[in-house]
């Protein structure tokens, strides 16, 4: 295929970027012209009916994961992941606190960007969602039977865990890269920042996943040159066994990056042959290094999380796997890297480029065999650009970011600067259609667009600026998504809907794949919590020194025990609340006056614990916070706190009978 290379294109692009960036938030003139007259019909989901798709949307700076129904755009649930959530006690209850533990201590907030679904043979299998934490690098796993975060793994030697969490074709690995290169944990990191080129490294983590339980394990890490690794995607089909990363700052600048990291004509795509790396590991390559990282697990039988600190991991250096790593030149400051359903075409998006380069996996393999290299950087071969290139999409737009694919051989790319989505054909690289977004689109998501068999039909744009789209709410406006019909030749805007946090990437799967596999309640007989009370007969209050344990039950419309006396100032009280309902959609809540952390929201058959340290004497009401029945208001009780040394005996009431301890 012919290629057109303009030696001045990068300079021209930069000038255009600086000229247009100030206009990027302005309303595109044709923003409403793309709206389809039948949009309301296409997005309407009648009362009692279900949406076609679950859409899993990152919460960005909220640290959470939101679930929307499509095509309605209705928010179904916010899953707490990397941030405490007072609504349901996530990170506040004694059972969930360990989930937010790291080698730095408890980290109650993070920045989540890229959810990805577990796969079998390159297709979604509906078992788990994985998502990254950027600030304090971690990967979380959410169980799609309970829609609950059940695991977190901290990543050592990393910073800015942005190019993650991406899933290989059969969920062999979750792969995560480091946006910020830093001195690794296994050396003394107290070095001058000016020693960047000597001491700063990038680390790419390969996290294995147990095929039955989903449990994650840090299998190995690659130490790579100290660039900024931005985004990544696994190969599929013919390219299965490879992973691809965009990286910028090949200049290895450490200050004023918007200028100093834009000097080189090109940056790189890093191609990693992980199948071959596995062979090197079996042959004994790699080094065990000292580092600290946390692995947190939530047991849905115990209803308790535990945290374990690991002290070492395996790191492979370039000299260990030189035949597994290759750089491919890419127009400067690349961001997204995406692989088409066949696994042949690798699309890189240079933010400051006027073309979209499309690389060929077959040509990359041929270039490696024929040693079509144009040098090395820090021991890694650089494949000749033309030798790897399939072709370039000419004049597609400004500020290319991300590309996804439909089932018909088309690609869709988001353009941040020109605020639009461009549809183009993968084979002939011709632009077919474009539609404005509002405004400054970041990620986009085609239904199943990162799998071997996309579902197509809908595309969702996740936009950065929303002024004049929704009712104004002060300086901070609603975050935004737009639903677009891609079933025909022309894209049609169907719906705007607000989202939580700052949406980044999102994935969607057909609702029918998982909607009938949900846990409706936890089997009370299988509840292995150490403080469970499976019936009101097991409810009790126990003192252990200055610690008081309340084994409490909740059922419509009563808490037992409902009156507690004999608590002393200076005591620490643990309310262990078991929801003994065995029916779907009957959670119970719990709160006590003066408590300084949060409330609880306890699912049927589950046990959760609220820690309470009374700060004064008196009477403190507690009650159910979730409206559960006609007599919900009557679902309450009282705790009496007396001064130290008082002779008030520990007592509680069950069925109007007082029990003294």
C-alpha cells in the first residue's frame, strides 16, 4: 500500500493544534444536525423492560466504576472500588477496610480509567471486570455475579498506572504499564531528578489470573527504558501472544514536558512478545528483587477482606529478553493503541499528527525476520517505520486519541481537538463518515469493539466538556456521554446522558449474557463470618475488656438487640450486623448517632461491622437507614453510654426481655 509522508506535517500539526485548541470547547456548528428524528424511539426502554447492554464506565477521579443501561443511558449502580463510599460503608466497615490497604498504608482515594472484561477466545465471557488505579498503582477485580469488588493487587516499581488494565485473549494476563518512569523500588530512590536518564525506569507488569477463581498474581515485570508508557492493548487472533504500548517522551525530559517532550519527530510503539518471554522465564531468566506490595481479597463466604504484604517479585531486564522487545516509530506524542478484530492491524494515535498510522502485524514479523531495523535505543531494536507500516489514514481530523471497531470492517477514531468521531475503513483507509461530539471527546466505546467479534450497533462517546448540554450546576458541570447509532452507513446521535466522575474508557456486554446469573442474596447457612448471628436467638452482646461486640440481626422490621446498656466511655463498640433476610432486594442499613465514619448497607445473608467509639455519655439511637418495609421507621434501638467506673451492668433486650451479662 502506498504511503504519503510529509516531512513538515508535525510542525504544521503543532501550529494547527495551538490555533484550534482554544476553540475546542466551542459548540460545533452541526452539533444538532446529527440528531436523528427517531432517536427517542430508539433509546426508549418501557417501564419494566430491560436495556440491551450493560455499560461499565470508569469513574475517573471518583475512583469508582459506574454501570449504565444502554440504550436508555440509565444509571443502574455505582460500584465502589478505589474510594471510600459512605453510602454503603465501603472502606469504612471493618470488613472492607483491608481492601484499601497498600504498602503505603490505607489509601482511601484513587483515579480509575480503564475497565476491561475477562475474555475467552477473544470474546467477553461475563465473569469479571478489571480496572486500574493510577495514582497508587493497583488493579481491581469485580465479580459480575455480585457486582462487588473482590480483589485488589498493588503494583510495585510503578507510578501512574495508566496503560492498564488490559486483558489478553483468554485472560491469561492482566497487563499494566507505568505512565511515569521512576527509580524502581529495589534501588535507593533518593536520587536527583536531573539523573532521570540514568536512574528512572519504566516497568510493565504481567498479572496472571486463575482461570477458575479469578485470583490475580504478579507473575513478572519487565524493566524498560525510562519513557512515559501511555496506553496499551493485547494482540488477538494472529497477534495473540503480543502486547503493544504507546510511549511518549522518548527525549527522557523531566521538566516542561509540553515542550521538551515534543522535540523528536517520532516517539514509539513498544511491541512485546510475551509468549516468548514465558519461555525465557522457564529457562531461569529474570531476577528476584526486593519490593513491597499489597494483595487484598474479599471472601464472599466470610464476608471479610484480608490484606497480605508481599516482599519480592521477578523482574526481567532488556538483556534477558532482547529478542522479545521492539520499538516501532510512531508520530510524536502517541496516545491510544488499538488492535482490529483480526489482530492484523495495529492503530496508533499521535495526538500531534495529521495522519493515523496503521501498522501490519505480518509486516512487523517480516521486518523482525529480515532485521529491517533503523538502530537501537537502550538495547531495543527499532523497526523501520515503512517496514512495519500498512498505511496512513490521511487528513482524518485533529488530535486523534482512540480507535474501536465494528463487525463490518470499520474503525471509529475520537479526535479531541476537532471534537468529532471519524469512521474509516480498515482495509482501504478511506474516511467514510464523521460526526461532531460535544465537546473534546476522549475515549469512545463500540459495543464489543475491543474483541474478536464486536457486537456493533452502538458507539458511546465520553466527552470532556459539557457546557450548554445540561442544566448548569455552578463551576463544575455534569460529566457527559453520547450514544450514537452506528448500524447504518451514517452515524446518528441518539442520546446525551450525564455520568459520574470523569468518564474515561468503558466496555459493554449484552445484558442477556449475565443478567440471569446474579447473586440475589447470600445463603445465610453458608455465612462464615466470625461474628455472624444467623437468627435472633444468636443475637447477643459480649464484653472483652474495653471492647464490646454486638452480634445483631436485622429483619423487617426489627433489630435485635434493640436496647443496650452498660457501655462505658472509653469502650470500643463493634456492631456486627447480619441481615437475616433470604429474599432478593431487601438490604438493611445501620447507623448510630455520633459515629464518625459512615453507615452500613448490608445485603440479605451478609454480615458487616461498624466500629463505634463513643465520645460522650448519654443515649444514642441507632436505626435502619434503608427503607425496607411499612414499619421501617420503627426499626430502631438505643445504646446507653455511661461514665467509666459506673456500676451499670452490661444488658440488652430481645423480644422485650432484658438479658444481663
